[in-house]
C-alpha cells in the first residue's frame, strides 16, 4: 500500500484509478484497507475543492462525468439505454431509485446530490 495525500486533480485522478482497481477487494485484506483510506481521502479532497452542495442531480452527474472524463455512453450501465441517458441529462426524465443507487454505487455520487429536489 502506497498512500499519498491528494493535493491536486492529477493526484485525484490517480486515486480514482487505483480505487477502481481495488474496489472489489475482500474485507480484512490490505487492498480493502487501502480502498477505505482512498475513499476517505477522495471525499475530503472533493468536499474541499469541489463542494457539490445543493446542486441538481443532473449537475452532479455532469460534474462527475467531467471529473472522470466519462461520456454519455459510459452512463448506460447506471441509467439504461442511450435514449434514457439522454432524457435524464436533458431533464426530460427523472432518476428512478434504481438509477440513483447505481450512480451512487458505481460513480460514488453522494445520495444527497442525487436525491435533491431541484431537478
């Protein structure tokens, strides 16, 4: 385990990359401990430098897309077909509870942001 502070966006991208590699780690393993530490470091950095606050769910999704360099196609596993992704991002369709859970679990978007009533 080689944990370093997250001081800038490059460090953040590297932390996310490593988190993706170890995300399915089994409890009570060094990788699981590393995953927990990285998650905490990422959360602290993001809260300090990218406070999401009371943004709309669409803004939160678009922010995460920009942050991770994702396309609309990358959202299909979390939201559904390309048409459904487009409808959600254009405000024509609300997020379902399943979509919210998928986006939270898969892209680590806080529930508070995804459940905001300001859509």
